[in-house]
C-alpha cells in the first residue's frame, strides 16, 4: 500500500491493519525472548525481508496517524492483551502516550504490561507508613513488612534511580529498611522465620533473606545466593556476589546486627 492508501483509511481500518501487521512481525515475542523470559513459540520475522516490509507498513501507518485525534485508540493498543500488539504500538504510537509507551517497552522485556510497570514505579517511590514502627509491630506484621520492602526494592528495576538522586535516595532508604527489619528480627530471635523467604519468587526478598540466614541455614542460603549471582538481574547479581565474597572471606553480614 502507498502512504495515500493509509491516509485514506478510517482510524478503525488503520488500527485493524496495524494489529494484523504487529502480530505477524512478532516484536513483542522477540523482546521477551531477548529478556530471558521465554522462548519463541512461533517465529518472529524481525530482521528478515518480510519483517522489513511489515516495518515499512507500520511506519506508514504511524505517519498516517499523525494529526488524528486517536489517543484513545493508541492507548488501547498499548494496553492490548497481545504482547506483539502492545510492544509494536510502543514504537509506532508512542507520541500519543509517551509514559505508557516507554513502560510498555520495558514491560515487554520483563514479562509484564506497561500498566504494571507504571504501578511498580509508583510503589517503589511510595514509602511505608511511619507507624507502627518496626519495634511496635507484632511478629507477623514484621515479616509482612519484610516481604513488602523486598517487593518495593525489586520494583526499582523499573526506575532510573542511578541517574536521579531523589530516586537513588529512595532506593537506599528501602535497603536500609530491609536491614533494620533484619536487625529487629534477629533481636527477637526469629531469624529462622526468614528461611521460607528463600523460596520467594522475588529476587530482592531471596537475597536479603539469604543474607540473614547464612548462620542458621548456610547451605540453603549459599545456594540461593549462588543462583542469584548466576541468574539474577544486574543489581541483584552484584549484591549476591558481594555477599558471597564476604562470606567466603569469613565475614557474615548478619554478625554486624
């Protein structure tokens, strides 16, 4: 089709054709595979002659969308249940919803939606209530706060904290919170209650639980840290490696508490 053909389409026709091309291109599936979360169950054609043809069509459709009042349609595409559709929309219809488009692209790599990325950023930046204090909490509430803080730390993977001093301070505050929870847990003689967290699906929770359990469950704690060092994301991998290095040098993080 020529650019004039796309310009002559109704918005509904444009969206329908965009969806069809996006599903054929397979950009979302490819990104997810690159992100390490899945294997391609059907081939993507990105980088092939067919992929180049589809990309040219998608560019033409994006050009035809300019000047149209189609922000609602673009937003719907960015929230589409199909991974290929929403990922491709983040590339070609991003100007209609820049924050959601960027989040959608990051989500494609991480295995979640753009809306989930935005929610994670908000959660990461939201501090816990000041009361009750850790010392005022009962045991169950303290353990729940440990899980909550770990999940907030993991949520910072969607925040560019390294280039934003305020976000860096927020992230450091969460790390300090996890340490304070560990100190209080040790004071109560209940470090053993952290052992089940070694099986958490959350990498930050596993790391901090393993650090706290090195003295009471060394084999499982070390195995957890080794797995994080081998397969974790960048921040968790580095933190797990540092903890292991200190442990092998005869130092244990929990001994400082």
